[in-house]
């Protein structure tokens, strides 16, 4: 299948590579030309704009930072809707606000373009392996049409409901991940200050009820002092901002989320926004003047 792919960052590049490996023809676009060069050498073809990519493909995938970027790429000048023929399918795999997905979908429908939101969880390693967890919202018939393509990039793809339901599910995921990293950081600071080797704590508790995918992925990074992203603090701030706004809009207070949001804001203000979100541990390290290291 001929697929347009827009947004070739940490996640977009490996996703494109997996689509290429599966035999699809890829027409790619990113505002950063060097990002395009990296996948063009793997067999993708470069487009001159989002409009150009959409004009050349019946299926367009976007993997962009946040709602304003998706709005501009889809609805803006030289955007997807300027190029797409009626019947084109747009799969937005970015993590954005559910209300933005609904607004963009309405604009797409006016041009006969059918859109689903399909954000992902799993981060760069799972994007590379093609084992992302994909959570989708929108017309089930459209989801079924693109299911095989989604499964080229993911280990699972679940249709969660109407347009925006994918991003609502993703917000729930991001709240759990952020709070889990904060809980792990707080607990490991406690045991480090009390003089117990963090690797012993990890070994002892990872198989019990406190164990989690987050603990397994992030504790080795924290104890190595390796905060290379991965998933950046600044992107998680974006997700928690969308979660708080959505929660307030639907009458769901998020007291713990707002606390972790302030920890991340503090790290951002300290110039650590480009660190991996495991750097929440550094917030606790600043509080105590103690590093969680081996
Ligand atoms: P990134 O910042 O690495 O990549 C975004 C890409 O979009 C960049 O290459 C940028 O140049 C491009 N871009 C921005 N504006 C554009 C425009 N107007 N036209 C064309 N290209 C444009 O981000 P990422 O880590 O790849 O994340 C992408 C999305 O996936 C985000 O919504 C993020 O929250 C989500 N996500 C990321 C991870 C992760 O671990 N990195 C995991 C799950 C979900």
C-alpha cells in the first residue's frame, strides 16, 4: 500500500522503517529535512509538503508532537486537506487532546476524508520492535480497514470508541505512567537515604505487587544516571496538560496528576525538559541532595 507519513521524530522514523520492511511504499514529510534523509536512505520517498504527501497516497499517517502541530499539518496551508482526495484515510497516531481529534475529524469529514485517532504506548524501543500498544477512536469500519497496517507497527490495536477515544485512553495511560515513575522515585529515594542498595531493592520487589513495566524500564536508567530520552519530560508535560484540561472538562478531578505535573514543571524550569521522564527521580534528588545510584 502507498502510505504518506508525516512527522519523523523519535517515534516516526522507526514506525516508517517497519512499514517499509512490510513492503509498503512510503512518502514521507517532516519540517526537519535531515529527518527525511534518514528514512529516504532506507527506501522511503520524500514529499515536498504535507499536502504533497497526502496528494500521492490514499492513507496518511501523522506522528507529531501535539494538537497545534496536527491542526496545522492537517488543516493549515500546504496541509493534508489541501492535497487529499475524497476517500483518503487519515490516521493520527500523535498523542493530542481528544477535543482536538474531534475538531480535526469534523473538518476532515467536510472534505470526504475519514479520520481515526490512534495514539500509541511503548516508547522508542517498542516503535523499533514494531510492538507498540495502539489505542484507537473513530469509525470502526475505518479502523478495520487500517488494522493490518497498524499491526505492522504494533503488538496490539484496540478500538476504544468514537473519535477522541484513542487519545482519552492515551491520557489515562500517561497519568498512570507519570504517577508510577513518581512513586518509584519517591520509594527509591526513601530506601537510598536509609542506606539500602537500590539494585537490591529492585531485585527484591520487582516480582511482587509493586512491580511494574515502568519500574523495570526506569529503575535501571535512574540507577545509571542515564536520562537520555526515550520520552521527554516536555512531552509528558504536554500530555498531563491535556489530561488536566480534559479531566476538568468532564468533572474528573486529578489531584495526584497535578502534583506530578508541578514536579515536571520544576524540572523543565531547571532546563531538564529534554531529559527522559525517568528524570522525575532528579526532582527527589534535588530535594534531598542524594543521588539514587549504584
Ligand atoms: P519528536 O519531537 O521526536 O518528533 C516529532 C516530529 O514532528 C519531529 O521530527 C518534528 O520535526 C516533526 N514536526 C513538527 N511539526 C511539524 C510540521 N508542521 N510538519 C511536519 N513535521 C513536523 O516526538 P516523538 O517522540 O516522535 O513523539 C511523537 C508523538 O508520539 C507525540 O505526540 C508523543 O507524545 C507521542 N509518543 C511518544 C513516545 C516516545 O517515547 N517518544 C511514546 C508514545 C507516544
